[in-house]
């Protein structure tokens, strides 16, 4: 097994599975797939769960069969259940729309703002799937997309902050270390949003995973 290729393959597989919460969607992740999927990475992907679907998608991108801003429906992760549908499957009442738009207007990109937003009844309604559900719903109102992107960026930042703190507080296995290395671009993107504290945590994370080398 090529350790570096395996780490890259794992990163690409994570991007494939999490496209629905990544800023830029398929347009953003497809560029990464094409740029980083070398022959060795493709070989590693073929042995990973759902990796063969991603391999076929990458081959479609490289051949031009699939445009860089899309994916064939039968190659969608989770059977397409996370797809940002052209025809939204989530329907909100007028009252829910008013609550959602008010919450988005009042949102502040910090912990308090995130707690306020996730406490909304219209968000609570969808439980752990709130990001997917709200993303689906607002395809009906594209003017909300920019505000929604701020909310998802804030969510991702705090999610990774919590994950990083949990990782450095507990014994780390080789498997977890590989996962962190694959996810490092995300940590490097979001942790600096926390200023000096985020940069210090990022450095601790890098030191912690390298200690197993």
C-alpha cells in the first residue's frame, strides 16, 4: 500500500461523501478529483467502500463525459439521497419560511449565532439532517444561497474545532492519524478562522499526528 496515495484517496472519498455540505458543491470537488486522482490514487480507491463509484465518476470527468459542475445520478453518493435537487424534495410552510429567513438574516458567524440558528423550530424539525434538508429547501430561493454559505462555513469551522480538540485529547491510532492527514486541508481552511487559538490548535494537530511517524 502506498501510504501517500492511500491518504489522498481517503481525502477524495471524504469529499465525494460530503459534497452536499462543501462550499461550491460539485464544481469545487470535481476540480480536486481531476487534479489529484493519479493512477496510484485510483488503484487505492478501487479497494475502498463506494470507491469504485468515485473512480467511474473521475473517469467520466477526465473523458469529458460529465461536466465539471455535475455528476451522473447513478454515481451519486448515498444513492443520490444527499443531492441538492433541481426539484426540491423539502417543502416548507409560509410560517417556516418566515422563521428560516429571519434566522438567516439574524445569523452571526460565531458559536452564539450557530446555537441560535440550530435552535429554530424549522431547523430542529430535521434533526441531524438539517444541513441537507435546508440546503435542499433553499434551492427554491437562490437569493438565500450566499447567506446559507456563511452558515455552513461556520458550522464546518466549529465542527472541525471540536474534532481537533477531541483528537489531541485522546490516544491516536494509525487509522485516526491517516484520517486526520486526509482531512488536513479542511483543518487548514477552517481552524485559522479562530485566529491565534485556531492556529495554535492546528499546529498541535500537526505535531500530534507526526509523533507517530
